């Protein structure tokens, strides 16, 4: 009987070491001290808008800061179906349906003007994501 006790003791010590190794220490636990992130509800966010273009005397605006989710949606759609098909939903989301329809139906807008508007919106949307990504890396 005495010979089985040391084996059990060694097994118990090994089991204890294994269990201790399985539990992350406070220093190696990335969630140690983590507090959940609280994001405001959409209705609580005031969106500042700035003029982007005029058709006649009618002003059309875009958000001063484009939400990062807009870039994520654009990038997902671009990956799935290409940038050409991802751009119209981006424009509608940033401009709003009325401004998009005004551009679409305008007989006076030039190709150069339209390209400038589209490029600016894509750059602004993706620029917000790139700024955030750069901060995360830096």
C-alpha cells in the first residue's frame, strides 16, 4: 500500500501543475481588467453635415465624419462583388437617397463632376478606416 501513495502524490502534483498552467495568470490574461466598451445608440449621435455639391440652388450635404461602419460595408461589398457594384450603396448611404437621386437624374452634371464627388466620398469613407487602422498600429 505504501508504494501506491507516492504514485498518487506525484499524479496529484502533476495534475495540480497542469491545472495551474491551464489557468491564465492575471498578467497573461488579455481580458484582465477589461471593461466592456459602451457605444452610444444611433439616435444619441448628432451628425454634423457639410455641403458637398449644389444642383441649382439646392444644397446637398454629407456627414463631416463618416462612420467607420460605412467603410466596412463598402469593403465587404467590394470584396464580394467588386468596387463598381459596391460604390452605389456607399453613395446612397453617405449622400442619402434624395441627393443620390438628384445626381442620378441631373442632366447638367458632368462626368468630371460626378467622378470628383464619387472619389471624394470613397476617399473620405476609406480614409476614416485608414486613420483608425493607423492609430491601432501606432
